[in-house]
C-alpha cells in the first residue's frame, strides 16, 4: 500500500469507527458517511474519490464498504461509537478463534473476552487470521472459542460484511488457549 493510502486507511478507521467529530463528519445511524463530506472535511490527509475506492478495494482486511450507489462509506465493524450495522444473528461454526497477547491471558481466564470499548468481541474463522490480529498486541496467544456451545447457551453471533465474527462477550468457560 502506498504511503498516502496508509494515511487514508488510518484516517478512515479513526473517523468511521471512533471519532467522526474529529474532522466534523456526521455518520448516520448505520455508520454511513457521505464520501464528498469526508473528502472536503479531511484537511490533514488529502484524498480523492479514486483514492478512497482504491484503499477500500485493496485493503487486505476489507475494513470498509462503499454503498451500492457509491455515495457513502462505512466501516464493516470495530466501532467504539454506537452504530447499527443491520447484522442478523447467524449460527456460528463449531469453533472460532481470537488472537491476543499472552499478557492478557490471565485476565481473560478470569473475566472472559470482553468487547472493551468496541461494540463487539471480534473473532476469526481460522487460526491464521487470529494470529495475524493477535501478534500486533505482543507475544501471541491464540484462543479457541467453543462457539457452537456458546450459541446453544443463548449467545448471539453475527458476521460482518468482511467475514469477521462478532459477539457481545465470550465467557471464559468457552475458551481454550493454545500454548
């Protein structure tokens, strides 16, 4: 990814997931922002419609989506602000995975996986993806989530547009760590 594309991606993550007001942007209830407003209000990172499209298309994590009419953009998940992504509860596979740092394991064993300042706990469908996420936080610890048992116990799961599995909370009894 080109240097300016990285800056654009970071800005999009920040304003579409956490702080739209930082640039005076307004999101609708579903998290959509007008692309022209985003471009005009972004003073520190210069971008065009083409730049945004390229960043969305080339993102390996597919964090963002452009509306069918091409006028709006939103983050697929990871919000710390309240938005309604219109997700439908979905039956999960038998197991899902979560990558974290070993330094968090003791707390997770005690309290489970919490969404912290996000709307959901993020889970991966495979260990490779979980590892990619977790290694960013320090020495890697991969957790296996017994998602099928969680669902049977009444926990709801959702899948974002980019394939990230989401849930409100993962109690520690449904977690197993890989050493």
